[in-house]
């Protein structure tokens, strides 16, 4: 999961190029999406929904690329964040759309705040929960996601477990590396965003997994 320093430098220069391309591609895509929405209102057609969904995917990939290639471009202020509260809201949203995945959580609003960029955290937890859902979809049955938290030595610990496909030992080492994905439609950028966000905020993340049983991501972050 650790990226070596020389690799980091290489990634930085690739990042410049990627960020440039992303900007050039993102703007016209966003514009097409706007016109598509107008078209949908005046002349509804089933193809338009598919087109919009596909466009959404492309934009999502662009956004992820931007996060990875130029994480500092996001000039977002550092604010105190109640992670438990934000996470609860996120989980409610996810839960509504799920049939074979049950999410249970033990989170309470708290005075102990993580100081950081809110959107980066929302995105990071979105990425973790999405992976957990996809891991359960991978076993093609029903599954469960559990989120717990506790405080210890000035840090909040959040454990996110799923009963999905699990990750083999050799693949565990690859997690967080940009573009590493085992999914046919994966970008392999989700965990890179997660790892950089957590590390940038003075936190840590570890993973335990058993193939066929499930995976637990353990996030810890300083709180004030
Ligand atoms: P993507 O989801 O686009 O493949 P990610 O960076 O989010 O990219 O994840 C990289 C890879 O890590 C995934 O393709 C998958 O193999 C593995 N992975 C991540 N989270 C989980 C999980 N909860 N259970 C099983 N495998 C996971
Ligand atoms: Mg993912």
C-alpha cells in the first residue's frame, strides 16, 4: 500500500499531465450533460437516461483522476467535521438503494471533531462504502456492512466491515496504488483517494481481509 518516494515523484509529473487532460475533457462533458438534461425535459426518451448514466460514469472517473493527480488543487478550507454525523447521513442515502446489502451502524453525533476538508472525507467514505457494496455484489447473495467507532488516545477509530468477496494476500499489498483494480469496470482510483485523504489529515488506515469471508477497513484520525 505504500508508494515509494521515487514512484511518488514519477506520479507527480504524470499527475500534471493527467490534470490538464482532465480539465479539457471535463468541461465539454459537463456541458453535454447539461444539454442532455434539457433535452430530457422537452423530449423524454429512454436512451437519454442511459446516456446520462454513462456520462455520469465518465465524469466520476474524471473527478477521481483529478483527486489523485492533483490533490492540492482542491482549495477547500479546513473545518471541524463530525465524522459520525456525516457518515450517518451518507449511510442513509446508500441504504435506500440497496436490496441485498444490509448496513448496520453504531454511530452517534459527537463533539469530537476531525479538522479537515469535508468533501474529501465525504468522498473517501463514499468510496469505502461503495467498495464494500461491490464486494458483496461479488458474492451474488445477501451480505452485511457494519460500521463501528470508538475513541482512543485523541483519535477516532472507524471500522468498516463487509461480508463480501475478500482480498487475497498478494492483492492486499496493491491497495492504494493508482489504477489497481480487479473489477471489469473499475478505475482503481477510489482507494488511492481514500489513502491520500486519510494520510493528509494525519490519520492512518489498515486493512484485514479473508477471501470468501470479508474485509475490514480500520481508519483512525486525530480529533479535537
Ligand atoms: P475500484 O473500486 O475502481 O476497482 P478501488 O481503488 O476503489 O478501485 O479499489 C481497488 C481494488 O481493491 C478493487 O478493485 C478490489 O479488488 C479491492 N477492494 C477494495 N475494497 C474492497 C472490499 N471492501 N472488498 C474486497 N475488495 C476490495
Ligand atoms: Mg472503488
